[in-house]
C-alpha cells in the first residue's frame, strides 16, 4: 500500500520564473530595465561613478551610451542588478514617504548590516550579494518582520 501525500490548499501561486539566459527574454526586459534604472539614479541623486559601479563597473562611455540609447540587450548580471535595485526602490517607497524613500540610500544607517555607513556605501562595497541582502531586509520590513 502506497500513501500519497498532498500539500494543503493555499492561495499561494508560484511565480513563473523568467529565463534570463534566453536572449529573447533579455531583449524584452532590457530597455525597460535601463529606463527604470536611470529614473532611480535621478531619484536617488546618484553620482555617475556610483551608478556605473552599481551596474557592475561599466565604463564611462558604455554608461553614457546606455543612457542615451537604452535599446540594447543586457547581460544576466546587469539585469539582475537592476532588478534588485528597482526592488529596493519600490520597497522604500512602500515603507516611507517619497522624500525619505529617495534620501534613505544616502543616509548613515545604524542597522548592524550597515554599521553606520550609508546603504549606498554598503551596496557599492558588496555588489550583487549586498543588493540581495538589502532587498531581503526591506522586504522583511514590509512584511512586518
């Protein structure tokens, strides 16, 4: 006799993951990702050097070309970075008023994670893993944790 186990019913619907290794998906997402990123850069009042570093350390010429003509296909790393940053931006705007949400990234933060540094300094030093951690922190705060 074999028992069949079933998961309890819930309203949870798993998200269908986007295959970022598929060029067609990256082509579909890249232009909107870059437009969103440059709006975030303006809202956060980031220096171009910091914005370039957040994108993975791209060159000046590439940065200004991307800004001028966002119609291009980004690599997986870059789309992932932008996704985390836009998630951070969205979470901040849910948690705080617009002014504080946009200033938060540049304010010294006493949370153990930041150790008195600004969240921007933490992101610049830690790269992609830091972006993931900050996104998780803010999502947990949104969820009441």
